[in-house]
């Protein structure tokens, strides 16, 4: 099954997704510094736990993280999940993706024992496949194999796939596989792994979970609603791509120069037309000169080009493409 076989987007949705993906790819190429600290990891952890409807307050979760003597199943899960997130947000990680990686995350989270090591235990994975967890493990393994194979084949490459492919995989993983527990928990980990595999390393500082948690109802409706498979998948793809797009915008905004105050006495102040151009680009990026001229229909193309050059020199926007194909993004 190709992603497009089940994702039925309207023309407007398709154009909007293409625009958002192009922006995300642009941000990923900029080479902005990425140095997450412990607080950044904790922010992703807190957001993910809220998305998963954890029955604990933030304070209780943090207490379980710090109390290494607490070996209750809940505390072990919390510390294991935090360790896995820390690993996925580290500087240099193995982004190889296959069925064993999925089962590794599952094993790390739900295996018996008190360990929280991140070492890959092939023996444990093999045991899981043989049915240590439950009879359903064989079915889950077969389904995982088919799903992973679909993902890699859909991209015609064992090394790359599209953002829409990732969205489809995550949806099908939660909705169709039959792992005994923890599909959504593992899905959130796979999301980070697959986005980093796409080269979106900025998720280390601006993970989609932080965007998603602000609309938990929308997230759960998109992922877990009772809509028919075709309609539900399409809704999720639109939701997921937009969440990644918003996360990329927030990351880019951290590196944008601060807008000057609206003061006519300041030499570097942006005039109302330049601010209007900047606002238009921020909402509709990427945009070309023709679209800006149409939006500001009272201004000449030469005036618009001068304003764009001024905004570029100040570091507020960046071009992509050449000649008439050039489009602009807000940094």
C-alpha cells in the first residue's frame, strides 16, 4: 500500500501540506545550532506524558524520575521512558529503522526487571518474538514486519521516506498492530526517531509533542477517533504534518532577530509595508514575489523587491530557489 492509496486529500489540503513540508525542509537545512539541555528533554517528556493521559501530576512524574529507589512498575516505566527520550534527543544517534528497533523500544519499556539500560538486547527481542509477552506477540511481529516493509518500499529506498509516509506509518502502528500494550507510547518514540532520520534534527529543541499537547482533544480525535479508516487516516495526516510544521516554526523563531519597536525615530525600524510583508510571509510561507505583489496590490514590484532585500539584510527572511522561482521564508 502506498501512502497516497489511503490518504485522500482535497486539492486545498494537498497544496497546504506541500507548502508546510517545504517549509519544514527549509528550516532543517539552515544549520541553526542545536544544543538541548536537560530542561529541553524534560519539556518533551512532560508533553508526551500529558498526551498519553498519564494519571499523575507533573510533580509526581518528576518525583518518580528522581527517586531511583522506587521500583514500582509506574516509576520504572517513567524512568525508562525518560531515558529513551534522552537517547533520542542526544547529539549523535543511530537512526536506522527496522522491526527490531520497534521491538527494542517495547522491550525497554515493558520488560520485567528494574534495569533502565539502553543497550540493544537482541536475545530479548528474539524472546519477545517467540511469545514471551503473550500469544499476540507473533501476530504483532508479523504485522510489524508488513508495516515496516510497506514504509521502506513506499519510498523506493531503505534510507529515506516522506513526512506523509511517516504520518501513515504512525497511524497504522497505533490502529492496526496488536502489541499487548503501549502502542501509543512506542509511537511517540518512533515519531522522534523517524523525524531525525528525515534530517529534522531541530526536533531535539522543538518536538511536535510540545505542539500537540496544547490541543490534546484534537490530537486524540485525529489519532483515535472512530472515523472510518480512510477518513480517519486523512485527518491524522493533516493534523500530524501541521504539528510538525508548527514545531519547525517555533524552532526557527528562536533564532530570528527581534523585531525593532514601532518607533519612527529609530533608523532600523520597519515601516508598515515591510511589517505587512513579513506578516504575510510568516502566514503563507514559502511565498514568491508575485504573491506578495498581489497581496499588497497598491505597491509596485520594485518597491516590494527593495523591501525584501532590506528584510533579508536584517535577517528576518531567507530566500530559497533562483530567479523567478525564488520564494521567501520567515526566519
